């Protein structure tokens, strides 16, 4: 099985001695194991991937068992390291070996889930495994330093991510869409607050107020044409939020509804476009507020337009995607009226 294969990899990698590994420490083997298997978590061609599975092959009980093993090993190792005579203490060496075994089993579990994983779940597996490996390596390097307790806490945090790995491709796709939605809501809130502030700044009723606003804002104040653009962006963001809520619900439909589940490839396509759209909105806010950079803003708007076009390809969000496309056109029309000199 994957865990057994990884156990062999530990010995082989230790003998090979990676040049890129920095200073050797008691948990260096975790980094070598990760280097040996991370290619297995990479995306492959569609022909090699095959059809994504509807459910993960690893039962929840197995995940909980390995999670407890990892948590126990990390806690014992860090507690011993805090009172031992140094990295060469035999007791600490024994505990480091136990932690490496638990780490190896965890990565073996993630490799098992990799079979039949779609793009969203594969990315999640890479993030979990890479984050756990990085935290374990940092803990090993921190033995005997004041920062060790913090590093141990970071490993335990990463173990929680391992425990919460998505149990299916649908769950992973929904998690990815919800992550984009959360980030989009943050951007939307900042955008609305900035527009309200700039609106109130423009309402000063005395020369002193205006002079103070000018001195504080300099050239960061939105011009009337720029405000029209950013107001239109806020409308587009609201439409995108509703679309992502709709897409999230489609990932895990209620069994009682009796509706045919949305095909996984369509959900994956929407998840990818959701991330693209969210990043484009971040760009629009960055280049539109605090002094508009028309050229850079136009690039981000083009990215949002491309994401909207991609979303139109998914029947279950097509109507909302068409509204988003119309909102993007409205932003473009307003942008065309912004002076560029």
C-alpha cells in the first residue's frame, strides 16, 4: 500500500541525502518523504486521470485514527524536546522516528485519496500535504530554540487540515467555490466601505473641510467618472456573489429534491472560473481605488469578462452568468468615459 511504499522511500531518500535540504535535523526525513511523493499528487493528462470518483476511498474512521496518531506524536515529541539534553538525546530520537512514521502514514492516506480525485480535490491534497511537510520540517529545525512551541502549534494546526480533508470531489469543489465566495465578500465589503468613505469625504460643506480633505487624500480621491465605474463594479460583484451561492448549492444537492446531480466536470469548471473571477475583482479594487490606474484596471476587467464567459458554459448558472456579463459591459462603458491624460 502507499504507506508501505512511503516507508521504503524514507530509507532510500535518507541514503540519497537531498542536496536541497538545509541543515539536517531529527525530522529531516519528513521533508525527504514529501520530496519523493509530491509528484504523485500533481495533475496528469485527462487520459491518465480517468473518471473522477464520486466518493473518497478512505473512510472517515481511518482519517481520525491517523489524525490522533499524528497529534499524539507531535505532542510527545515537542514536550520531550523542551526538556531533553539536545537533539542527540536517545529518547528524543525515538520520538522523532515515531513522528516520521505517523507523517508517512498521513501522506500515504492522502495518496490513497488521490486515486479518482478531480482538480479541486487534487489541489486540496497538495496544499494539505505540502503544508504539513513544511510545518514538520520547521519543527525539527526549531528543536532547542525559543520558537519550538510555536512551530509545534503550527504542525498541530496542519494536522487539523489533514483531518478535515474533503471526503469527495463534490465536497472539494464546493469548498473551493465557498473559499472564492468568502474572499469575494471581503473584497465587496472593502469596496462598499471605501465608496461610502469617499462619498462622505466629498460632502464637506466648508473651505476648511475641503482643504483638509485635499491634503489628506491628495490624488487618491475618486473623480466623478471613476466613482461611476466603481459603483458599477459593486453591482457586478453583487451578481457574482449570488452566482457563487447558487453554484455552491448545486455541488451538494439535497437527496430529497430528487433532482439529477450536476455533473462533476461542470462543477469543476465553475470552481475554476470562480477563482479567476474573485482574483479579477481583487484587481479591480486594487487598481480602481486610491487613484485609478486605467490600463491595469482594464486588464482585470478583461479577466472578469473571461471568467463570466466561462461561467456561461455551465447551464445551472448560465442566467446569472449572462447578468454578470451585462454588468461587466456596464463597467466597461463607464471606464471608457474616464479621462486617461
